[in-house]
C-alpha cells in the first residue's frame, strides 16, 4: 500500500476528498482509498470487539459426562473427583451464561472446590487436563511461594495476575476464569490456635485469600510481582472466578483417625469401628479435620465442595504406565523414536516398575523416576551408538535399579 495527499482522490469509505487534514492510503492495483480518520474509526471498532466478552452459549459447553470422558483419556481412576470437577465446571459455565440483569432473578453463588489426596494421586494432572478442555481462561498457582504483603515472596494478588496473563490481559474474560491453587496445605497455620505473632506464610496468607475466594475487586500489577506506587494497577472482580484448590495435607490421616476413635465407650462404639476402613481414612475427611490441621474456619467455609482423592493401587499404577493418551511409556517410545529407535518394554518390566513404585510409596509421580533410572544409560548411549530396535528386559531393569542409588531414590519420595 502507498499513502499520499491529493484533492483528486476520495476516500472509498466516507467519500471525502483528501485535504490538509486527511491522509489517503491506496490499495495496491486498485483505485480504492481509505483516509486516516476512517482507519482510526475501524481500529476503535476492532478494539471494542476484542474486549467484549460474548455470553457463553451452553450449547457449545460440554456436559458433565463429556467433561469426565475427556478426563478419563488422560487420568486413570479418581472417578468421584472427576465427577465433582466436571459438575463444578459445568455449573460455572451455567452461571456465566445466565448473567441476566434484574433484582427478581435468583443469584447462583459459585461453589469453590477443595481436592485432598496423597502425593502422586493426580490432583495437579486433573487441573492441567481440565485446562485443555475449557473455553475460559485458566491459571495454575502455587501457594508455597505466597507470603503476606511486605515480606519476601509473592503477594496473594499475584494469583489474579496469572489469570489475567492467561486471558491476554482482557479483564472481562479473566473475571469469568478458573484458578487452580496447588499446595494449599502449605499455608496452614503453625498451630490449631490463632496466632498471636506474625505467621507471614501461613495464617497471614489465608487471611489474604479470603477476599479472593469470596469475591471482591482486587487491584493487581499487570506483570505480576510487588505493587509500586508509580505502577498502574488493573482492577479485577473475583466474584465470578471459580477457585479449585488442592493439597496433600500430609499428616491429616492421624487427625481423622483420632476423631473416629474418639468414642471408645458406648452402645455404638464397636459397631462404628467395624465399619471404618482404616486403610483409606481420607474418605472420612470432614471440615473439623481441616480446622485442626491449620486452615482457618473462614477459608473452609469458602471451599464448600470437599472431595478426597483415593491412593492409587497397583492396578491403577499399571494402567497409568500405558493407557492414557500421554502415558509414560508413550512418551519414552516417542523419545527413542526421535532417534530412529523402536523401543520395546516387556510386560514383566512394567510390572517390576509398578512393584517398585508400590514399595517406595511414591504414587504415580514416582513412576517417572523409576523409568528414568532404568532407561538413563540407554538414553545416554544411543545418540552416539544408534540401533534400530531396543528391548528392555526384566534382568536389565533389575540390574539398572540395583546399580543405582536406590536408597536415595526411596528417601526422596517417602
């Protein structure tokens, strides 16, 4: 395109000729022009369209069953937790699609979710997989880095900054997004009683999270980090942001067991004990257990949907190795395939890997550590000495595990 001033030419949009206040832009090879003022009007229309959030059409939103079916492709087990997440996200879409004005309308409150489960049970994987399916902005934050404002670490408001970045700094889109806060158990206060001194990374952070979970207008720095007086801030309303929190809550089983065993005498004492599955105490978790662990009552009240993820048994760990779309074995097969090598792993090796994961009590996350230990030497040698096909046998797997520092591997995850 070329631009010039000429009274002989006219803007094809507004029809006005070029004069001292107009600059014409010509289309190549055609007698078509547009003036600078029409360009400015077009830009303003595009900007307005970009920052307008169209209402979510429920016809385009997957049903809870479709959400769960999608999660089943990537996450093994945890059917109840999948149902809880699917229903919560679907209801979140329904709230967003029914934002109708009027004082007589029923206001549907959001229901934030708290996922509790041992390490390696799939909490973070569920959140990441869910993010791939969603049509609203999604952000994952880690509570371990949060501190009270004014101390070393991240402000609580930085969580909203991450969602804002996921929405390309579109405030309207961010205000209907979803945030997953991982490791929320790490901000438990140091004791069951309220602190009389500063607890800058525990109770203080919980107090800061209250306004986000409940819903309020938060001023955040656009690029994250600490706020500065000279820095322009962006106001974000968290009233319609759905929060999903997750944590291992290591040690809470003892608190559950203590509560369940509190009735040692009485007519129902023996009957109650007989019906308790002490191998899976997380299924009996209650809000009072979270309070005794160190969460303040206000936080517990703002996370009304409480669900526990079950420890993965041997059968689930075996399926995790091969069945999901992004399973560990498929990843390693792809890695070797990029070097022109066909990788074969026998069923005996897969069973051996699972046995070690069960022995070390490291869950699904530890499967990768064991696979890395077995395949590390081959991944080191093959780029220099390529082969057409590689088969991993049980004897080789045992040899690699015995030659590795197994004790250190066990201590890292137990």
